[in-house]
C-alpha cells in the first residue's frame, strides 16, 4: 500500500488511482483534494479561503435563524443557507468521498460526507414532512460542521506550509536563466538548457546557476542556505562552487560540472523529498491503524445509533445525532500525518544545518545510536597536515634547513610539501634556489644545489637509503611519541635537519566529542594511523577507546563487535577505506568533503566538513522520533477519549440534550486534531537540540587495541 503524502491515509497504488509524478517519483492520493494540495498548495489554500468566505457568514445566519427565529419562514431560509454551505464549500468532501469509494479506500472525507449529509437531509425531510418526523432541524449542525472542518483544513495548510519551508526555499533559490559565454559573447539562456562544460558568467550578488569550477576571477560565495556555513567562502580559480549559492563581490566565470538534477541543490531536494516520505517502523504501525479506522468508525456510528434507538429508547432524532457525532468526531488523519509531519520538519531543520538523512529509516536508526565510532584523519583531524617543528643538526642553522626544504618543495603538490612552503612563508624565510627538482613518489623530493644532491625524504625512505640518522635520533623519537610524522633534509650525504608534521584537530572536534558525552553516547576512534598518533589525538579529545593500525576489514569487525554486544552503532568517516564500515554500521555518517564512495555508503551526510554535525544529527533524529511518538500518542488519546464521549458516555451526567451541541464540538475537535499534530511537529524548528538521557546500555566490549 502507498501512503497519501497529505493526509497519510493508505492508498492502493493501482493504475487508475489518483497519482502525480514528480522528481522521478510517483505519489498516490486518496482524493482529488489531497492531490491538488500536494501539487498546487498555494492555489488550494486560496480556494479554501474562497469557500470559507461563503461558509462562515451563511453558517452564522443558519445559527441565528435556528436559535433566534425572527421570521415565520426561518427554517426554510436556514435550509437554503445550509444547502449552499453543504453543496458549495462542502462539495470538497463529496468529491473526496467519491474518490475514496472509487479507489476502494476509506478516508476522512467519507466520514464527513456521510455525517453532514445525514444531518442535512434528515432536516430537509423533517421540514418537508411535518407530522411524520419530529420537527427537529439540524441545519446548524451540518453547516457548522462543514465550516469548522474547512477552517481546520485551512489552519493545517498554513502550518504545513511553514513545516515544509526548507524544501520550498531550496526549490526557489535557483535562478531561471544563466549568462553563458560562447566565443567571447555572453548569451542568456534558461538554466535547463545549460550543458556540462559550458562557461557561465556570474555577476556580484547573483546566484550560481549550476555546480562548477571557477575558471577566472576571485570572489566569495554565500552557501549558508545550502551547507549551513554562516560565513562567506573565498573562491579562486580552481575552487568549486555550488548552484544556488550567492556570488559575493567579484565577477567570475565558472565552467559547469553538474547541471539540472545532478546539481548539489537538486540532490538535496531529492533527499529531503525521500526523507519526508520515509516509512519508519512507527509509520507502518500508523498505516495499519488508519487503513481500518474509517470502516471501524462507520460501523461504530451505526451500532451506537441503533443501540440508542432500540435499547436506549431515545427516538430517531437522538439516534441520528449520535450517528453524526461519532462519524464527525473521529480523526484518522491524525494517525496518518503523525509521522510525515514530524519527518518534514525534522529533515528540513537538519538540511538547514547542513545535515541530510538518506534512506527510509535513517532518522529512526540515528535516534537509537548509543555508540559512535569515528575515523581520525579527515574527520577528527584535518586532512591537511601542518609543519609542527624544524630541528637542525649540530652546526646547522634552523632557518637554512627550512629554506632548503622549502626550495625543494617549491613545485610539489603533496600535502607535506604545501605544509613546508606555508611554514616557511609564516616565518618569512625565502626558499633556496634548487635545480632539477624531481618528485620521488612515496619517498620525497630530490634536486641539485651547488653541485650537490639535496633531498627531503620521508622517514622510512631515509632509513632505507642508509642515511645516518643518529644525530637526530632523539628528535625523531620525540616526534613519534608526539604522534607526528617526520621527514629529513639531506645536503649531499649529510642529514642536516628534521621536519615534524602533525594533523591539527578538525574545527569543532572537541565540542563534538564533549556533546556526544553529554548525550551519553560512547565515542571510539578507529584509524589506520600509528598508535602514537592515534593516542595523541584521542588524549586531546578525551576519547578513551582507541583502535589504531586498523585495516578497512578490521574497521568492519569493530563495528560488528559493538553491534553484537547490543549497541546501535554509528560510524563516521570520509574516505574510501571507510566505505565498508559506513555500510556495516547501523548508521553511516559521511563527512561532506569525503570521497563519493564514502558519501554514497552513508545514511547521514554532513554537507560541511564539521564533525559537530554528528551530535546535531543524532539530536535532531532523537527529537524527531520523539515528536512522532508524541503525535501518535495524541492521535490515539484523542480518539480513545472523544469517541466514547461522542457515543454518549456522558449522557448519565448531562442528559440527551448534550447531543444538540456535540456534533459541532466534535467537528471543531476533529478539525483541530490534525492541526495540533502539525503544530507539535513544528516546534522542532525552535527546540534547542542538546543532550538527552538515554536508557541503560549494554556493556561496552572490553577488548581494545591501541
């Protein structure tokens, strides 16, 4: 069974069913009203306003004529006014009821149609056949029920529009046209016609129409709506830009790399849409309830009405009102939208913070996580090392060592080479002039200076070549104990100095680990790096469990070890070597700067390279699932309390006269019930996400290697 994305009712996805294709996905609906609400929400809202403009004044007229009759023909005037309400504003329910019967489903419109039609036509019959039926008219009930329910629908439209603001804003940010440069001439064409490899010109203040790479010009890019990054990001030739971001102060030309549905913003929209329709296990429970709820309510209404008539001796008038009250008070929509309402708001809030949930049950999985295992490099530390220290051999000046090393690394694109150049630049040291520079892959760089061979060699390569490292052995040992990697600088056959490198902690790593601790989530580091380097970083972050020199297959084994102990495990990583562990975990959390393989393997994608997104993602997931449970509890409680009241449970205290107002009260309560569910979900947008208590966990596996 499919689920109506508007009311949440179960729908049989048959070819003749009401359906709509959007973004390569087919949606099914229980009624034309739900289809229009999904396809054209603003148009449907305006249509509701037009109906309410008619319904409210006429309903007030009917109410006045019923209880304050001012003319002899008051019942007939009330009948005419009620008929207009019943068949113009109320026609939406007839069409929805017809669609339900045609598609062999039972929806809310069917209950409303049956209840209001019964009250209206009974009143017409009593008016047309005086003496044969009691002179009891319920035009006020039928008119007010229609009006109140339409009012509830309108309020739900407003709250639903606010709830889905993240996806709507994403759809609105892309420009409609792009300035494409062809043979030096700028041509404005629709964004949909831009091809990969085209060059587009983006002026200051404009939005980038596609993903691409800056080819000329320098600027900054405001990506806050897309990635949650609050500050503009500097862009220079070679840097990537994303569609929808706002260009800053510079005129730039961009070569397009992804267009249309392949752009980042389009993929975010697809993930949001998929998440909104996700069928978490709690949703399946709600689906089963809503599928049988309407037939149950109709059967209950008939049974209770007959019981009051035959056993309670209430007469046909009260029996009619009992039937109408039970049918109108029930609200299966509250069950149907309990999950999607919270999911829409939760995923929208996450997306605005640069967090994307992928997969139908990613949110519920993330909400249950109690152990986070994380890679080190590129996750807890930056992927780019920095020069930590320069140690000169006896009789050699430190600045001469750094100058020679910077001269050798002048043309290197290796991360260690860039770290050396940046270190020299910080200290104002001019790189030495070195000739015939060549890269020795995996070992270092070599060149000639003053007729001698010079080189910067990685530690193991220097040892393998038999370099005399004894003069710097203490410095090497200290670097290794500090978790640093090292290289040596050679001038001829002589080792003249040592360069120590370290990967600095990633921005927000300390805060992320601390927040996970407050959330009572165990954190462990699983890395392929050396034990000393792993322990150094873990000590700075307060991580106790460290698994070092771990191969990709061993990372999977660590994940399985925790899962076998009864934990729900999230793995955080960014590289190809993390992909298997990301897939094996209950929740794989991929860092946005990572490889495509890692990102495809994760159920949660952090768009920004900020590990603080991990506790935020888990916190949003927990709050969202809590809202889902709260919504379902409300739906169950509402129907469990008010259906017995509608059936007459309070008659012993208030008498049968209470049925004169119960239909209207039931309509008001029903109309507000769905709105309450959406409003409860909407509070997710303003709730601060922080630590939350967790239930007792299974013991942590004792075995650890570091």
